[in-house]
């Protein structure tokens, strides 16, 4: 750090002393951003907890409308994508650009699988009239088991939480496509892989959020 | 923190760099033209652009305030309709809070000063810094769109169900504007935290950080923790408006008080986002103009962090009459008293700093005294409002209005003026007219007290806030208040006049007009594009007025990079120091 | 010093990454199984949360490499969670002790 006569490689911006300082700063910045994300989702979790504490029977009834199996599959898909992103970082650190690209590609595919499954889940619910807000118009087979005056609120929370989470997945896919292209252009190496590393952090957080969403929304008996 | 330790153990070759009094090359001459400014990543230019934007919104919102006060000249309608009045006070409040006070000190002055006080060339993420400015502008555009689509009259607090009962597109636009603005605040906070952790010049250990940096650090932490909650609240509110999701709307089974919890979970900490950077400025100015080490460095530094923390636990004091449970109100009332403690600690330490200092009553110092007086009143009345039973009587009266103007205007804005006058020579390279500056400071003091002292009395007697008419007995108070606001208006015009004039015909500013020991003053006025043409090395605390000036002008003797090698410093003393 | 200079550049082994991935999968299956046991009221939520926390711990420690990071990054994560818990806890002080759940207007 104190060695100020180190040469200034091309990827180091002018206001940093060296590559390590830039790398550490980027990572710290990402962590601070993740703090933001946690409190952003925190608001939704807070609303969830308060309504669940008020209407426990509603949550038990409403969760029956969600499909545990597909939720579980999606959890495992996201875990897999977290694994491949970690592998991508490892490849970059070892200067294996081909491995980096392959791992990124698998991650992108898994993220897409997640969204496709999510799409079919939404589709199914919308079909039954389980829709947010004033589209709320449950079919008779739903109201047979779900008979609660606040039922719409559970699904508002469900749609907000999974919707915003899905949006984060979408952003993650975009970022990873960008990384994939840059990796193809030879921008990354063991010397410089900061964008891969911090996108990885972001992606793990998206996974973390889902790890809590899954039991809280799907697994209420 | 291993890196700092590694630094301590290395012997650095340092020499003295005395800042030139006649810089030929500054950040103002380096990149010229509108395009260069608009695409710059230089924290100094971005800070100045923020300052201009903030000043613009301050003028706009201030103009609205004058209109509101004029309407209140007579008990009945004076010249605007009740509905228009509701829209104007909402716009005034929302703009002053979100467009002026929240970004003012951190994004405008802080952006300029923070990297300089750290001896850094820029903030950690210069492009995000520029992005935050444009996001701010985008937020502003949304607010104007709200005006174009019918306006909004919910008050700056956007309480449901006022804001959710479908009263038009205006609310959606403005809340989305605030949502966007939040991101600009988050980016600034993220940038500052990273910069303070990673970009300190050699020798700037945590116990040598200027108190302004500690204050900005605490502020950034609050920004990062609180602003996302505002963002999600507004998103939920927007969906409430767009498609009736029912979380906040009582008609759909939701809970409007939950909205208030979410809103104040941001907005009470946000009042500290506004005031804590002001504390930082006060600490700097008070030490410089007393020529004395600040008393209780750690007490002031850590009380900022304590305020940041406790500030998250008191939000319910805005909801004493909302139907919140009695348990919660009692706890919130108790915790509210606790916030007074770290604030009081600061005031005592500042007073102790003044004690036996050689006090120089220049304009920035004048503002410090105004601050101490006004902010103390604001703080005390806050404690009174925090007392549960008292607040049941005073809630939603002019007493609250007076309280928050004493802290927000008497505190934050006065501190901003202190900082602006303090750093103006550094930022522009020009001196302003000291006599006019002092006159307007006094006018502000008089005008401010005329405007807001009567509001305490009216409020205690039961004058509710947010009304455009009132019963006759309040006429003298309202009229005094209105006259006071005109005096304030005139004072601000004078400030605008001499500051702008100084740009064109002001005396040239020396590099260190106040003989401060602060690192930011060891650059040229205005600073070089890279702030310093060397890497500064710090061996003393930021307020060590008992040490000679030379010891504050050290830099690495060996330049580690090619650029700027050609700007050789004017005077070079070669010394060797163990840093 | 040298150990510290490599902060944040720790290269994870394939074996470790895969074990964590498999561990997470097992925990996912476990939480589904436990949820279908129909445990009595507080136990069901507590078990689900405990498993979720264990998974979160694995992701943060190994995938996000907090184990090898500057400690401040972990402080940030824990701090964010603490402030979230404060928000929930203090809000519950109101919502759980109201006379009427949703005040009527
Ligand atoms: C000693 C510290 C403080 C205490 C104990 C305190 C206490 C309070 C209380 C209890 C209220 C609620 C009154 C009511 O609505 O009935 C209040 C309102 C307010 N305070 Fe403070 N306060 C303090 C400092 C500040 C500071 C530093 C600021 C801003 C820079 C501030 C800004 C506000 C604002 C804007 C409101 C009114 C919000 C609204 O309803 O529109 N306060 N304060
Ligand atoms: Cu407050």
C-alpha cells in the first residue's frame, strides 16, 4: 500500500494509488449498497411480519395457493446460480477466461429458468383471479378454501415481494450478460476482475433474499 | 485497518509544499465550457453544480414561503384560495426538505470539501457522483410534472389516506420524484463512506479525521440505512395509488398508521441527515476562528454516531396522536429524551472550545453564534414536544412549525451559511464583502426570530398548522411573522448580491485567509484540478493550532505518478519526517 | 503482513464451493420436509427461520467470502440486519398492543 512508486496499470483510475485500493473501494462500495438493498426489502418484510402477526389464519390459508414444489425447485435453481457465480469469480482469479465465460453463461441460464418458473406460477394465479389490487377477483375454487376479508393483502405483499425480487433477478441477468461480453473482449484477468466480483456479491444477495422469501411465503402450514 | 498500520511503520520521505498564492492552473481553468462542466467527474465542479441547484430550489421554495406568509396577513382570505394554499405549503415543505436541506450540506459543500480534507484526489466513485447529480435533476423534473398534472396537497409527509384516496396523478408524480431523489442521496452516502474508509492520505488516521468528516460519515450511515425504507414506502404508496393494493388504505383493510411508521422511520433519521453535517461545519468554523484545538474531539466525533443510532429509535414521537398503542408512545417518548443527550454534549464542547480562544468575529463565526442560539431553542422545544402529555396539546399546531424551523432553518441553514462563507474563498478564489455579509447575518437573525418566535406563542395558544385562515386574536402574531419573513427575504437577496458580485469583482482570496490548520486550506485558492499537486502527508491533528503552519504543509517528496510533475511548488523545504 | 495484503483476493477451492452448494440444497429439502410435519404454532416458524438463517450464514460466509474479507464488510451486513430488526421490533410495539387492529376512520 505504501509503495507509491508502483506503476499505474491502465485499469486503475487516476484518483486511486494502486489496484488494490481500487478493488477494496469497489467492494466496500458494493457492500454499502447491499446494506441499502437489505433495508429496502426490509420494509416489505416488516409489512409481512406485521400483517402476519395480525392475521395468522389468513397466512395459513393463503399459502395453500402457492406451490411448494415449484418454490423449492426455484430455490435450488438460485442456489445453483450462486454456486456458478462463485465459480466464475474463481475462474477469473485463476486467469481462466474460458471458465469465467462458461460459468457466467450457466448462471444466466439458471436465472432465466428461475424467471420462467416464476412466470408460470404468476400465470396460474392470475388465471384463478388471484391478482394484486383491484384486479383481485378470486375464482370460486379459490374462495372455497380462502375465505378471509384481508386475503387481497396477503397477495399484494406476495406480488410486491416476489415482483421486486424478480426485478432484481432481471437486473442481475443484464449485468451478467454485460460481464460475459466484456470477458469475451478480454477485459478481465487475474489482475482485474472487480466487476465480476461485485456483481457476484449482488447476485448472492438476490439469492439470500429468496432464501427468506421461500419459507415465509410458501411454507406456512 | 491493517493498511493504516502498515503505513505507520513505513518511513515516508516528505517535504514542505507551500501553496502558491498565484495559481496559474486551477480546477476552474482546467476544463472549460458548458459541456466540460456537464460531463465532469471532478467532485469540486459537481459540488458547485449541486450548490447552484440547491440555491435555485431554495429561492423557489422561499418565494412560496413569502406567498404563504402574505396570505396569512389577514384572518380571512387575503389573496389565494384555500386549495391553492394547501398546494403551496405542500410544495414549500417538500422542496425545502427533499431538494434543499437533505442534499445541501453533504452534496454541495461536502462534495467539494470532503476529498480535500482527506487529501484525496476525488471521491471513490466519481462517475456515481455525477450520476447522483443527474438523478437529482430527474427527481426535480418529476416534481414539476406533478405540478403540471394538477399539483398535490397532502403536506410534505404524504400521509395516507390523503395521498392514496385517488386525488390525482400529482401525488404519484411527486412521490416518484422523491423516490428518485432518494437514490441520489444513497449514492452520495455510499460514495462518502467508501471514500472515508479507503482514500485517506498517508497519516490521516481515524483520530486525525476532521470533525466535519466524522459528521459526514455519521450522515452517510443514516442515508444508507434510512433512505431505502423511504424508497420502498413510496413504491408501496404508488402501487396503492395505481392499483389499490390495500396495504395502507383503511378502506381495503390496510393500515394507514403503518404508512406513518414507514415514513417516519426514514424521516426522523432524515432530520439528522439534515442537521448532523451542520454540526460538522460548526466544529470546523468554531475551531478556526477561536484559533484553538476543539474541546472534546472524541466526544464531538462519537456523539455524531450516537445521534445517528438513537435517531433511528424515536420516530414514533411524530405519531403520538395517530392511534398508535400506548406502549409504543411511552417508549418513543422516553427514547426521544435520550437524543437530547448527544446533542447537548456537542453544544457544551463547542462552548468549551470558545472559552479562552482568540475569537475572531468574521462572518462564518457570526453564523456560528446565531446557530448556537437558534439551534438550542429548537432542540429544547423538541424535548418539550417529546413529552407525551405536552405533545397531545401541541401536536399539529404552530408550535411544531416553530420547532422545526428553529432546527432546520436556525440549525441546518445557518450552518450551511457559515460553511458557505467559510469555504467561499477556497471554492471560488474570491473574497466577498465582509461588511455586507455581517449586515445580512444580523438581518437574518432579526428576521428569523420575528418570523418564528410568535409562532411558538400562537401554537401554545392553539393555532393549528396548515390552515389558511385563523381567528382574529392571532392577527398580531401572524402579522409580525409575515414582516419577519420579508426581512429574511431581503437578507437573502443581499447575500445573493454580494456573493455573485464577489465572483466578478471580488478581491483575490489568499490560499488560507483564516489561517486555518485544516488540510483543505493547504491547497491553492481555488484548488488545483487534483486538489493538491502532491500527495499530502499529515502528522498532526486537524486542530493543532499550537503547532507551526509548516507542519501542516507536508507532502510526499517522491511523486509516484507522472502527472503534475511540471507544476513545481513555489517553495520547497526539504525535511525528513517519520510519519 | 502478507496474509493481510491478500484480503479479498482469496481463491476458493472447488471442493469448498460445491460442499456449500450441496449443503444449501440439503437444507432446502429439509425445510420443505419440516414444514410438512405440521409442527405446532411457534415451532413451525422458528424451525423455518432457523434453517433459513443457517442457509444465509453459509451464503454470506463462503459464497460472499466474508470469512476472508476485511471485517468491516461483515460489520456492514450485520449492522443492516440489526437495523432491520430494530425497525420491525419497534413497529411491533405499536401494532401488537393496539386496542383496535386497524383504527377505523
Ligand atoms: C433534540 C432534538 C429533537 C427533538 C427531541 C425533537 C422532537 C420533535 C418532536 C417530538 C416532534 C413532533 C411534534 C409533533 O408533531 O407533535 C418534532 C417535529 C419535527 N422536528 Fe424535531 N426534534 C429534535 C430535533 C430536530 C431536528 C434537528 C430537526 C431537523 C433538522 C427536526 C425537525 C423536525 C420536523 C421537520 C418536525 C415536524 C414534522 C412534521 O410533522 O411536519 N427536529 N420534533
Ligand atoms: Cu422526529
